[in-house]
C-alpha cells in the first residue's frame, strides 16, 4: 500500500547556506539569531527568536515576534501571514520560498512478504539544479563527497524513511550544488 506524504520545506533563495532546503518538521519552527532556532540568521539586528512557523489547517502560518527587521510576505509587510506553496517571504536581507514536497511511501507488512519500495520522486521545483551522471564524471572526489553529504542531509531533513533510503541508488539522487549568495 502506498501513501503520499506532504512535507513542508523552506528553500533559501537569498542568504549564505550550505543547505538551501530545510524541512519544517516540528510544530513550532523558530527563525532568528539564537542557537535554539531551527533556522539561524546571522545578520546584525535579527532578534534571538524573530519569527515562528506553525501548522494551520492545511498550510502553515508565519508570525513575526518583533517589528524589525520587517517580515515581507509576497511583497507585503506583515506581522502574520498564512503561507501557501510557492509563497516567498523575506526577513531583512534573507529571502525564502515555502514549498510542499510530496513523497510517496510504501507501507510494508511485518511478515516481510511485501515488495521493495521505490525511491521517492520529488517535484523538480524542489531540486532545480539536478546533476546528471555525465556532469558527475567531471567533478573531483571532494566535490562528489560534498554533493553526497548535501543529498543525505536533505533526505534526513525531509524525513526518516529508513526502508526507502536503503534502496536509493546514488545515480537517482537529485543533485544540488547551489550556493546562495
């Protein structure tokens, strides 16, 4: 039996990061300058906890705890907004996009007679810089290791699907060498 899981994801559009995709995998996702935040912003003037993202019916709401820096959602300055897939928001010099990644998951029976699950296929919009097999032939060993680490961290961010991850073929992993500046 297959089920489709919808996983909310933040894509960092502008801001320096090694991991441009971040799963929103807890009920109170904190954004700010503090070490307790799931998304830490290092710019001057960002409070320790600036904003919080919480589930709201079928989407998520973002709420700023402070008036500055401004929270801008789809071009409008606000303190609270409901996020829909594709919405963009910014905090100071940082810019983000709210996405929903759909992941198919094969439920297995406990008797071990079910067929192996297929690797989940995520929308191309979540992985805009996919790297092909041909492109990987031109990368150094250090670059390949870095790409594998990024992909494994992304899989970890999107959820713990041990039975699916074990069957992933590395040539099926979507690539992302995007550095946000």
